[in-house]
C-alpha cells in the first residue's frame, strides 16, 4: 500500500507508460479500490495533469495533452537520456535551439539526484563534439513539415535547387530525414508524379496546407530513398560498383549520403554512388581499400586504367629510400 503522495506519483507513472488503463487495472496495480483511483485522478487533474476518462464498461483513463506542460515523471534511464539529448541538441543544426536546450538542461540537472548528475557530467567530460557544419534550419519549418507528414496534408512550398533556381512545389510529404549535417524532406511531387527529396534549409512552406491525401508507400524505406537520391540521382555520372566485401564492412568506410549499399551475399555488395566527375568517382572507390569491379558506367573503367598508369609512373620515377 502506498502513502497518498507516493500513490499519486505511482498513478502518474502508470498513466505515462501506456496509452490507456481501465480503472480496475489501475486499482489492481496500486492495491486500492476503484473509488480511490477516481479520487486520485481528480487530484492529478487539480495539479494540471490532463487525465482523460472514457465512460462505459470498456472505458478507462489516459493521460492527454493540455494547455500547459505539467511536471514530467522520468525514471533514471529516461532522465539520463533526456539530459544527453539536450546536450547534443545544444550543437544541433536547428536554428535557435541551442540556447533553449541549455536552459532546459540547467533545469533538469538541478533536479537530478547526484548519482545521475555524475553520469551525465561524466559523459560530457569524456565526449568531444565535432560540429556537423551543416546549414541551420528554422524549428518552425521543421514543425510545419512534421505536422504535414503526420496529418497527411498536401504541402506547397517555395524551393531553391542546388543551382539556386526558384520553384514552387506541391507535394505529399512523407518523412523528415536527418543525416547529421542536413535535414531533408522525402515527399511525393504531385506535379512531377515522382518521389523527390528536398533540402529543408532551401524551402519555405506556404500556409495554409492543402487537402488531406491518402499516403503512398515510397519505393524504398525513407533512409534508403534519401541515400539513393543524394548519393547518385543528382549527379551527372551514376555508378554501380561491385564491392568484394560484406555490406557492413563497406558501410564502415562510407557515408549514407555518398552511396547506397545493396547487399548481395555474405561476401559482396553493390555500391550505388555518383559524381559530376569520373576521376572523383575513381578515387572515391579506390581509396576504400576494397577490391571492386565496375558494373556501370563502362567509361569509368577507362578512367581507372588511366589513373592506375599515372600512379604507377609516379611511383616508379623515384625509388623509395
């Protein structure tokens, strides 16, 4: 049996772990009567927690969203995860979020028990952040895109392509993808009747959003679709390289935005990549240090042979002492 204050915290914790509980389930977990559950729910409501009740035999209680944010109840692992996430967000590629993250982190650390504060600070002391260097995006833009994705609303926006050419796009937004340096929107372009990826820092949403649409399934998972788009589709030359190594080995030496991997078996995979220069393609593949064969384009083979001859000549001109 819990004391009244502890019982309220226990009830709040239970409501946060599932989308809905019946009164009988809560009473059984807390070892109290249904009447006590109803009374404690009213106390939570008076403290600002929006506990919703569904009447009837199959009804129950759920923690909804309200007009203000009430105190959250986090276990040890959740608190550490939030603190680490806030520290990471302080150097994130979202404009204006760093200062907000620092303020939220200061509030959280003030409330952390010493054992958890030690864990968070230990991670901070031994971790050196490397700035991503990507362009910052407006958090309001991210929120607008995420809402359109969730609610399946058509979205029109002004867009600048990589050459700086402006256009207005009408899309069915699907997912936001973050690569660590940039944010992208994966969407179905209605006017072009095809899937496209858009740099979020280059678009400006128009409001209000359009009508609802029936979601489509992209030809590949969002991360894979983005990798294909930014790694090869936008370039003059597209290449398929047979890598004589497992996909996980090649992945350790590649970036998802520089190439998409297609596993074949336990010892081989195909690297789909692209560039505006065949010479750059040749160097990119060769420097991985993995045996490979060029599947496409055939002219890349000629470039690799020329590069090999120049490197051999350079190495043989002066003996190594």
